[in-house]
């Protein structure tokens, strides 16, 4: 079942490849934070997030 979320891969103005995770309402909820030299690199970044995010710890940082 689809959640309506999607990953988008795009080339930025500097010619680097980036990804962003877009919510069903169109809001960007995450992005690569760095450019990749190839589209395949951006795809590998997405796969890394998909593998690691489910088990990632949540840390609350306070002053």
C-alpha cells in the first residue's frame, strides 16, 4: 500500500545529483544534504536511508 510519499532525484544548478523525500501533501520532509556526482550515487543514498532509518535511534538534543 502506498503512503503517498515519494523520493525525487534531480540535478541541481551545480550539475550534482540530489534526492528529496516528499510527503503526500507535497512538503519536502527530508533531503540528501549533499550533491552526488552521478544519478546512481543519489539512488545509493536513497537505499542507504531506506535501510538505516527504520532502526535509527531518536535523540532529543536540548540546550
